C-alpha cells in the first residue's frame, strides 16, 4: 500500500485553510498536491476536526480488532471446509 506524505491531521489542517477562505489552487500549489487529491480529501475528511478524526481512528481500530477476532485465518482469508462441497 502506498505511504502518504501527509498525516490525516495535516490533511484536516489543509482543509481548514480552505474553510478559512484560501483558494484551492493556492493551497494545492503551497502543499504540492493536485486539485483532484484536495477534493478527494475534502470528500473523505471534510467537516472533521482533530478530535473527531481521533475518534474515527479509534473506531476503525476497534472494528479491525473485532473482525480479526471473528476470522482467525486473517483479514482476507476465508476457510472452506471439504464438508461444504
């Protein structure tokens, strides 16, 4: 999986600049991102503040833990027994 240059917290702070009235083109040039990336971030993180982002991360981690407990063969592994054929 590709590693991003920006943390989720940094992305939220960039989006806050836009909410403060800075143009998208100026933000993109300043941070070296494309307008498409900015709008993807806005769709995913728009309206979140740092506290809400932290809660979202905790919920994702909790859900991942619950899924791994239910499926002992791994996150993308499915067990098929011979008796099911």
